[in-house]
């Protein structure tokens, strides 16, 4: 029986790499993106696309409805999002915090509500793409540091609620990834001496989405080349 996965913010970068990897693993994959890039990814992997924004509840609802209509099941939900505003902590406005909440945390919360029954029926996986700053706050990424720590705790709490139903809930926490420009200053911070490839992040998502990983739940898997291990 073929499985179905949905991936948000999948027009490029990590989201696109995860969509490609899950399709190669045999999933029927639905992608959400704000531009034609998502539709191009869907055509490439023989999946389906919904044009929309991860911060808009109605677009998330359309993605879930399309997956149900096309395949009748949802086995994996991968919540990838954009980037939060970057400012010094004291300069952040109320609007910045509300914008970041809509980008960083609420897509996961909303998709958990929308797909909980589907994932319990399929004994599937909910996976959030987070960041290394969830565990190691970075003054360059203040809002993300705060809200992704909250996301990690939401993952733990939801995992406890859903574990008895056979659903795993985890997050991936990449460091710097090669879909972003490389700088000497950032490279100098990474013990591995390089950025991660999007394919490496996608491989981790593939494992978390697999049946072999169903006992692994409530965890944040960090993939940062040793960045967060530094003193």
C-alpha cells in the first residue's frame, strides 16, 4: 500500500529536498508553496501541489483536503516554514513577534489539529523542521531562538499525548544548510567545517517518516556539524 506525505514550504531548499526524498522512498507527496516552484517540484516527483502560504490556515486546510481527496490517507506530515524576523532582542516589536509566531510555531499546531485523526489511523509521523537555535540560542536569531524552543516543548507534549496511538512526533534541527549563502564567519563556527546539504536533512526526515522510527518520539534531532556542541 502506498503511503502519502504532505510537505509545506516545499518549493525550494529543505522542503523541496524532503519532498524529493519521500517520493523516492515511495510516498505519494503533496507540497505547499507560495510560487510556481512548488508546482514544478510536484511535477518532477509526480505528486501534487497546492499554491498557498504556510501562515494561512485556509491554505493548510486545502493541502490536507487535497491529500485526502487524492489518496484517502495521510501517513507523514512534514512542517517546513520560512524564516522569522531578525533584529536585536530589544528592537523587536509586537508585530515582529506575532509574525514570527505565525511562521515558526502555529503551522505545526494547526497541522497537528488538522491531521491528528489521519495520522492515528495510519500510525504515521508528524515532523517539524526547526533549527539548532532551539537548544543553543543565537543572538542573531532572537525570535527563532525563543519560539523554536517552544516548538521543541510542543513536540514533546504532543508526542506524549499521541504515543499510545502509534504516532511519532519529532523535530529536525539543522544548523547552516547549503540552500543558504556560505560565509567565512559561519564556516569558522562549525566544527565539521562545512554546511549541511539539503539531502542530508532530507535523509533524516526520511528516517523519521519511516516505520522503523515509530518508537522514536518527542525528540529534536540536531544536524549541525557540531555547532551546538561547542562551548
